[in-house]
């Protein structure tokens, strides 16, 4: 049975930083979790920030027909 500490979000990010990892990606001033994938041929890159709450809601509702 695996065993280890149970961390909250802040503890998890703190542990990752203490291990020398960079767990946070900042795009257009918005901080979000960085992808855990590390690919040698095609590195993961964030090209735009995640949408704000209901930013695309009107377009989605129109697409759904309502």
C-alpha cells in the first residue's frame, strides 16, 4: 500500500518548487498549473490564457441553438 503525505494545493505547489520544478505557467498575467508533460521533440507550450468565467458563454449557447 503506497503511503505519503496528503497535501493541499498550496503544499503541492510548494513541494514542487522545493524540488526545483516550475509548477506554474503565467500567460497574459493569468497563473495556471503547468503541464506535467515534458516531450523532447514537441515541447508543451501555452499560447493563450484560459477563458474567464462565461467569456465564451454567448457563442456556446448560440452554437447549441439556444
